[in-house]
C-alpha cells in the first residue's frame, strides 16, 4: 500500500454516501404503523462502521476506478446487516442490551417491533434492488447476479445458516472445520457478497479479477469474525459499542475458546496476509481493498 492512501477518509466518505442514500430509501416514521419506521431508522443510523459498504465501494474501484456503481448494493447489504444485528441481539439469540453504543432495538422498542423492523429491513433491501429505476441502470445479467448473490448470502446457505449453527452449537466443542464453516456463513457470506456485488456492479470484471476477489473476500470474511471473537474477550465496551464477554456468557463457539488467544491472533494475521496477496493484479486500484484488510487485522471496534 502506498503510504499516502487515506483509509480514514475513504471510510468517512463511504459512511456519508451510504447514509445519505439510505435516508431516502428507509421509510419515514410517520408513514408507517406505530413505531416501525422509527425502529428501523434507530438501528440503521445508530452508527455502524459501514465496513461492508466500504468493501463494495473498494471492489468497484478496483475493477473500474469508480465507486458509484456499487451504491444500491452497498446500501441493501447494510440494511440486511442491520437486520441481522437486531435479530442477533434478541433474547432468544445472544440476548444483548447494547449495540452501536445504544440500547438494542428490542430494549428500546420491545421484541415484537424489533423482530418486525428486522423483517422489514430485509424485505426493503430487495424492494430497493428491484426498483425499476435502479434495475434500468445496470444490464440485466449484472443486476440479476448481484441480487442473487445478496439473497444467497443472507439466506439459508449464508448468514442465517451460520446464525443457526451458532445458536445450536452453544456449549459444544466444535472441530475446527465446522467452526470455520460457521464463521464463513454467519459473517463471511455478507462480506463476500459486498466484495462481489461491488465488482459485478462495475460491469467489466474479468474471470481473473473475480477469482482473486473471491479468494480475498473468503479470507477477509473469516478474519473479520475471528477479530470479532477476539474483541469480545479483549475489547473495550465503550469503544466497541457492544458488550464484551457476551460469547463466554452463552458458551458460544469462538476461535479464542477453540484455539486459544495467541493462535487465534496468529491465524487472523495469516488470513489478512493471504487476503492482501490476492490483490496484486489490481495494482494501485486495489489500495482501498488492501487498506480495508489491514484495518480488520488492527481494528478495536
Ligand atoms: C458485527 O459487525 C457483527 C458481525 C458480523 C461480526 P460489525 O463489526 O461490522 O458491526 P457494525 O456494523 O460496525 O456495527
Ligand atoms: C453475529 O456474530 C454475526 C451476525 C450475523 C449478526 P456475533 O453475535 O459475534 O456479533 P456481535 O458480536 O453480537 O456483533
Ligand atoms: Mg451472535
Ligand atoms: Mg451477538
Ligand atoms: Mg461477537
């Protein structure tokens, strides 16, 4: 990475772009029954890192030198990610009370509205992507590939599969391949979809580029959840904006509990190095992707 790549401003720009677009996409509170719209907006705008949108922008930039084509996909993925967090925090799942530095959605709005806000964020993500105004901007194969990729990543072979494995494996000592599969599904799938849809949206990615991006994204997705597991032990609640120790409390299947802290950190570093190696073919255009990988290795929130 050249020393002058400014990741902080790339992340700030990604955040601003996606938040201002989402403001026009998410329902305004008063148009919906009761507090549904307010509940959706509460969690979406609570202040996430917007790491997945940044990845989608960075992948589009690596392929075509521009971030703009990735915007609807970046936003839809962040809506789905937000829904996954609302449901992840519910009493029936991780039972957590702090998220993005604020009381969790069910603490603020009650369980029923939290469940429904999650449901609505998921469905509305696909309403956005199938809006004729959006569809008409891309060629038919590109938009179909993107929507298919996102739906697969969210559903029963992606994030939801991982979340099901996660709750079913509480208190179990999983073997390493099973734990890896769990993490790749629950967190890796949406991260991979962010990279791939960013690349597809750029319209001109060739097979060599797509193969490199798939290898990059698979390693990065696993690394992101290993870092999350490490932070659940060693992080600081105020910086993280979510409780530390949540995994241990429910005996969750994590890398530190399976491999120990030192080995988990070594594996994290190794995965990041491998992810970065895949980017060689992109030259300077891959700098944002490279910087985002290093960010995962060192993140404290
Ligand atoms: C947290 O994701 C949940 C995981 C999949 C590990 P993030 O760490 O990206 O959370 P936000 O979006 O910044 O709040
Ligand atoms: C959740 O993993 C991943 C999701 C699909 C939401 P975690 O349960 O570890 O995420 P945090 O730590 O609550 O953000
Ligand atoms: Mg969880
Ligand atoms: Mg959780
Ligand atoms: Mg966690």
